[in-house]
């Protein structure tokens, strides 16, 4: 009896046909690429982002996810679990899900800021991305703060403005991924200096 064996060349050609081609036009952002490895119930949900102008203190808030506050202009303070911290242009806070917070503009000052509520599923989704490097972000602390230098403030504001416009969770997640990359690098440089 004779058995048929394929030549190694045919096997190689068949494998190459089924392998994804690494062409410049086929680049996938890490968030899009990772969607194939995550169950649908863990895919990102839409973040709720609002551009706010505040002249008066807010009441205490709590969100069952991560809250991000970025100051565009003005000054004041934020109280997280009754601990007061400064709010100035370029400051950015991540407030954890178990924290209560309120925002108080300084007397005679108007605070202009972005407030973004990030669902836990979206936050966990970003942490599972291969190659994501958010090691300087303290996810366990009630709040984590960095100050973006003036050279980056316009870029951060533009990212958050796009997030407000694009309501699709997948697009928002890509922008959030970029934002957290900037936030992580900013924390690193703040610690170095």
C-alpha cells in the first residue's frame, strides 16, 4: 500500500495563504486586534464624557466605574473621600469606583473641565490589551493625579473633545487607550522631576 504525502513546499504555501499578511494597509490598533480574544460581555461600553463650566460647588458624586477629571481652565479643589486636592489648568485626576468626590471652584473663579465616567468593562478591557503599559497608574488608590505640561494640554483637550463627539464604544476606547498612554507617561515624568 502506498501513502500519499504532500511536499513540504505545498504545506508551506497552504500555511502562508491562511496567515494574516503583514502589509502597511493591514495595521490594526491593539484595541481592535484584541477584540477577537475577549468575550462579548467584556467588550467596552460607552463612556459618558461631559464638558462642564462650574462657578459653584457640586454635590458629592459616586460612580460605579472610574471617573476622570481634566481641568481646561480655572482653579479650585476636588474633595475625594473628604480629602481636598488642588484643581489647576492641566491637572488630571482618576477617581476610583469606591470614592466619593465633589468639585469646588475657588471664590471668583470659573472652572472649565471635562468629566468622564468610564465603565468598569471598558477599564478592564484596556488593561487586557497586549502591550498596554499603564504601570505608573495607581489603579488601587482612591485618586491618582498628574499634571500635563503646557505643551501637551491642547493634545489632551483634543482627545477628550473627540471622545465627546464619538459615541461608539470602540472608537471611544481607542481614544481612551491613547489618553491613558499619555497619562501614564506624564506620571512617569512627574515622578522623575
